[in-house]
C-alpha cells in the first residue's frame, strides 16, 4: 500500500511539473503563436507549441533529436510516422519562416531593454559564440570543420592520471553559432539573437560577415543604452573599428599579448598595462573551476588601441 501511495504521489508531481512547463512554454511563445495564427492553420500552430515543449523536455547536451524521434515524442511511439508528418507539414508550410522567429526574439529583447531602463538600471548584451559538434555526422547540410571543445577537455591532465594526448587541436564536423543575450543586474535574461553559420558549401561565410549585421541591428535598436560584453575573440582592430563606427558602449576581454597604448604613450601588452598597480578595490568572485569564492583585486587604467589612437 505504501509503495502504491508513493507511486501515486510521484505521478501527481510529474503531472504538475508537466503542466507548469507547458504553461511556461505557452506564455513564452504566446505572442509568436498569435501572430502565426493569422498565416497558418490552427493545427499547425498547435503542433509548433507541442514541438517546443518536446524539445525543451527531451533535449540533451550530448545528442540532438532526429525528426523521427521528435515525431514519436510528439504523439507516441505507435504513431511516430504521423507525428513526423505533422512536423514536416509545419516546416515546409510557405506561410512562415525563420525570419518570424528572429523578429519575435528581437521584439522580446526590446521589451526587456525598456523594462530595465525604466528604473535606470544598466543593461548588458552578452555576445557568445561557440560551436555545435556533430562528430559522428557527415550527411547533414552545411557541416564545416569546428574545433572540438570536448576533445580539449578530455586532453586535460587530471589528478592521478598522466600522459594525456598532445599535439594540435582536434577538428570535427559541426556548425558555428552566435547568440546575443540581454540582461541586467536583476531579472531573467532574454535571448535577442541566435544564428548558425558555416564556412563550407554554397552558404559559406565568415565570422565577421555574420556578426557585422548583428552589430548594425543592436546599434540601430538600442544605441548607447546597452553595454555589450565581448570575449577575447572580439578583441581586435577590425571589430573594434566597427564598434567605434557605430558608437556602441562595450566591455571587451583583451588577450594578454594584445598590444595597447598606455596612458604615457608606450606600446605595451595588455597584461603589462596594469603591472605594478595596486588594487583599488576587492571583490569575492565565484571560481567555477575550483568551486569556491576567491578574493580578487580590481584595477583600471586608460588605454587606447594603436590602430585608433584618436579614440
């Protein structure tokens, strides 16, 4: 009797969690669904909502979902072909495209920026670029060579183990992707842009050709109200030249060997600009690697980019 009662409670908890998840997915995509309802059949809009829930529930970090698997989760295992056909009818319908989702994300990010600006909070736009590895795939379209971060992690030396493989970086088939997330000191972040690109085939492009239109978009929409945060991959003269051209505010992480003009006019490497300077303040920062808080000093000095010394 106790076992049956426990199973019944677990079943009720699972149903409640499923209802909460379904409600959150509906609230997140409600404006997009209402817009698509004017161009698509009601059944296709319902399929899109259910597909969103299925992807959120069954998405796994190490593997993606095949179309047949999505069809099976959309209905059930016995009616997987029918579920696959529903997804196929949704994707090939001429009444909508990826541009509709992209515009919805931008509009949602605009609302988040406006909400943050009302109490005069700082708004940050985090630019993140990475890869989606498909190490066992060769058939999907637009595959290109990407540097495997998983292989890099496996090659690290671990306590008690020795002789990890060395050599040059490992490249596997995959896709490059770029995303922009808008957030502040409080509240939930919002995805503003997400795109995939490749360096091979008919749709081949480069990183800067993908990022330049996005920078134009954020400069046109938000101007100087958003502070953009860029990692070391953005710390270079070509990209900083575009940032100065569009007059956006940004925080960039310099590579330690990148040369900058110090306040006294000397050309120094980035790490040398703050060498010997006393910390102006200290903060406890969470160390994600060692899983502890570390006391870290803060110091800042004025620098200029050698390619743009007038700024």
